[in-house]
C-alpha cells in the first residue's frame, strides 16, 4: 500500500475513535476537560496498537518469540482494562454521571469489554506488522532477484563479445591473404560493429533499426570467406524501425546458422528474416544443415544456451522459440517470436 494512503487510513481511524465520545454525549453540554477524560479509552487503544505495531510484534512475534509477546500483551491488556474501568468510574463520579447498572457483574462485563477491545487492537496491529514484514521481505527478494538477473544479463553480454569477435577476426584474417583493400574495408566495418558492441550493448534496449544494421554488417563480414555456392539473404519488413529490442538477442543464432549451414563443397544457404509490428518481433533463420563433426568443437554450443537465457531474462513469458530440422534433416529452422 502507498505510504501516504496508509497514513491517511491511520489518521481516519484515530479521528473516528477520538471523536466518537461526542456522539454519545451530544446535547448534554459536555465540557472539554470531561471530553478529554473520556478520550482515555481511544488513547489506550492507540497505545496498545502502536506498542505492538512498532515494537512488540517486530521484536518478538515476527522474530519467533511468540510466548514473550503473548505474555506481555496479556499483562498489558489486563492492566489497561482495569485502569480504564477505574478511570471511567472516577470520571463519571467527578462529573456526576450515574450509570444505569452499578453492580459487580456490570463491572466485570465492562472490564472484559475493554480488555476485548484492547486485544482486538493488539491482534490487528500484530497482523499489520506481519503483513508489513512480508511485503518488505518480498520487495527485498524481488529487488535482489532483479539485481541478480541484471548482473547475469550483463555477464551474458560480455560473453557474446569475444565469441563474436573470434569468428569475425578469423574471417578478416582469411581476407588479408586474398585482398588487402577489402581487408582494410572490412576492418573499418568491424570498427563500426565494435561501437555497437561496446556502447549500445550496455543499454537495456536498442532500436531495432540499429540492431538490424549491426546484423547486416555482420552478414557482410561473414560473406567475405564464402564461396559462390552459398546463398545468403537478409529480408526485413519492419513497420516501426524505432521500436526497442534487447541488443544482440539474435546474433548468436545467426552465427550458429553460418557455422552449421555452410558447406565448403555442397550448395548451401542462410536465409534471415526479421519482421516487426508495433507489438511483436519475429526473427526467422533458415539454413541448410551441415552439422560439424565431433572433432570441431569451436564455440562449444554456448551461443544457443546464451540466447535461451537472455530470452528468459529479457522477455520472461513473452517469447516463443521454435527450432529444429525438417523431416529430411537437411534444413534447420530457428524462429523467435517476441511480444513487446
């Protein structure tokens, strides 16, 4: 509950209780001092309430020391119940107010009534203290979980950088032996991508337009060492390029497509498609399936596990990831649907 709203509820409750004596003595010409003396009962209710709410419940009941809390409240409520009885008798006698019934049974009934009221307020304040403790604990757990998730997300992003750079630098290295001019252009292109990695990657979200430009640059670098029998396409259909997406959420899938979808001797293809509306983003990657041998363990499959974890952290309950090969086993498709 909002702190201001909770404060108003407290004020309203005690204003009602402290003004309630006026409703019983309306029209009788009650004096101000007399009114204050009749306010002793709500004052004792307030004492019991806040003593439990601020001290006894947090220090004893919430801490598991229930017996001490109950014992102290039992003594406190009994003492205050007796005090209120004698205080009311004194006030009535002082101002000549005669009670309708004046016997031992009525005295005991009044004492029990006051003790019950005090017990109700003590129990209510303890329940509120428990609720406040539970809410505070839940908030701390949520904050701790959010901080842990954010730390894990940053760690995952830092793992993407060297994994991505290793593949890209290998491609540029291969190009230096073939065409020095193209290699220089590729290095300049890589520097633009590094800017995206070093700066934009630290943001929680980037524009889809920036992310697609990064993917396009990456594809261009990957095509450096590809032969003519590899068909690579990148299709984009985005209604609003300015919509936000988690940075580098698709790059590991694209890396995986080039790694397992390209054969040096057989015709191969890698088809990438990103479509987006105001509320959804879909990334579909389809490639020919040429699995690496057991001897080739480059990457160790960390890319796909990173994608899964990042999706869980960035879009919990708001994504669908469908992946697998066709019946013939020669085409692999990976499709991610993200609801923004």
